[in-house]
DNA sequence: ATTTGACTTAGAGCGCACTCCAAGGTCGAG
DNA sequence: CTCGACCTTGGAGTGCGCTCTAAGTCAAAT
């Protein structure tokens, strides 16, 4: 049942490209390199897939490659680093929350601008 | 009363650097190049400042330099382009809104991860 | 038997948005 | 009169995160 997931499938499931997946691996973002099939092809486990999905979400929220590498190194060192990982995620969480807040503010500014354009057009149509 | 704003002051007020302000100007993002003082120094008007602030918000929400240039070109062409500008801003607004939504989802995922770490730590302390 | 297509590698290249450099001009304070 | 602060320019350099190339392997399909 579980004979590993091909790189193209992982790409499809995560929205990353196969190129990017290899790059992440080289960059030290995997907990361990995915196992290889007989032909030398990567054969991702479910755990690998879950990890890559998490990586993709951290990346999407603006964590740098270096930040993810740090996180991966901690996660690869097992239980003793749980507290550090927690702190890393908490710090990141705050950054993301701040960014969301900033974007919401900027959004209302854009909406005001849109509103003035709407009024402007209306006037010119009277 | 109004003798123009120095580039360093505009930088301070917008959070951009003087380097970036010159770069934006070269990149064609200004409605018109800011006037120069007797010594050849840029002397931004209030209108320039307001425009740069808007640029900084568009940039902060992910609009590319090319997108801002397009917007600046339209805005520099006066009234006839109001509708196009409106459409450009509406499209951008949707992108930003979508990104906020995505970030909020990712945030809850991060929060779940944080929660599992918290539980994990608690267990190891019993 | 050959062709197709997915995969492998090391390493080069790219696009974006800055960011800085070198060399020089202008100004007011000490 | 010199110093230091601030500005000017064209152009080069940087950092990030991919993104792609070239050359090769292998398995299945025609």
C-alpha cells in the first residue's frame, strides 16, 4: 500500500515544483533525505509529505529558507528541542499576525482610493 | 511655508530609504520628478509625499514595481484613465484580500502546531 | 528496437528589488 | 578655511529564492 510518493506527486500535492523540492532538500530543510527507490528516484514517505506541506505553509507566511533550516535542524534533533521549536513558531506567529494586521490597514486605504475613483466616475457621468 | 521636503525627510516619513526613493523615480513611479532646489537637491512637494506614501502601501501589499509603474503612467495621463486605474486597484484589492485570507488559514495551522508543542512540553513535565 | 517520459546530478543563470559605491557638489558651523 | 553633513550621478553589486540546463539513467509503451 505504501510504496512511496514520487517527486512529481509531492509537487502536485504541495504546489511546489520538483525543482524546488530538490532545492529544499539540498538546502537542508528535510528532517532526513527521502528514501530512494531501486532506480535512485526519490520516494517520499507520508511523513516527508506532511513535513513538506508544513514547510510550504511556513514559506507562504514569509519564513526565510534560513529560518526553515533552523526549524528543521531543531526538529531533527528530537525531543530536547521542543521548547526552542515552540519559541521559534511563536515568534513567527507574531510576525505573521502583524503582517495580517498591516495588510488589513492597507486594504482599507486601497478601498478608500477605490471609493474616490468610483465617485469621480459617477460625477463625470452626470 | 512650503519650501519642499528633503529626500531624507521623505524617507523618514515613508519608511523607505533615500536610495529607494531615487530608484523609484528612475523606475518611472513618480507622477513627475520632484522639483529641485537651487543646489540641485530634490525638494518633494506635499503631493509628491502623498504619492510616495501611496506607493509604499501598494508595495507593502505586494504590487510589483512594474504594476506601480503602470499605475503611475495611468495616473499621469489624467482624467481619461480613471476607469482603468479603478480596475487596476480593484484587481489588486482582490489579490490582497485573497492573501489575507490565505495567511489567516496558515495562521490557524501554525497555531495548531504551537498547541501540540505546548501539550508535548506539559506531558514531559508531569 | 526505439521512443517517450520521468527521474537523476552538479552547477549555472535569472528576476526582482533593492543597496551600495565612487567621485563629486554645496552648505553652514566652528 | 576646513570639517562634516547632506545631497548628486551612473553604474555596479547583492541577496534571495528559485529556475533551468546539460548530460545521463531507467522503465514502460509502441
